[in-house]
C-alpha cells in the first residue's frame, strides 16, 4: 500500500497551518505584514512565536 498521498496531504496541511499568520496578514493587507512574515518564518516553530505572529496578524492595524 502506497502512503505517499496521505503523507503529502499531511505536509501540505502542516505548511498551511504554520504559515497561517502570514496568510492572514496578507489577506487583511496588514500594515506590518513584512514583520509578521519574519516572525512567522523564524520564530513560528516555537509555539509562542506562532501565537504572537497570529495575534499580530489579527490586530486592528491593517491597510485599505
């Protein structure tokens, strides 16, 4: 039985969840999306870094 399909889906979903703060920041046209991406990329592997990036992405400061 080949398990490469479910493994691929798992890794794809993992990447989506890992970069969720960056995705949210870009979708909201956040003013600080560059900073959010940097925090997400370099500190997202620590759960606290990921939570900080996500909270920042959902903060009220966004562009029009």
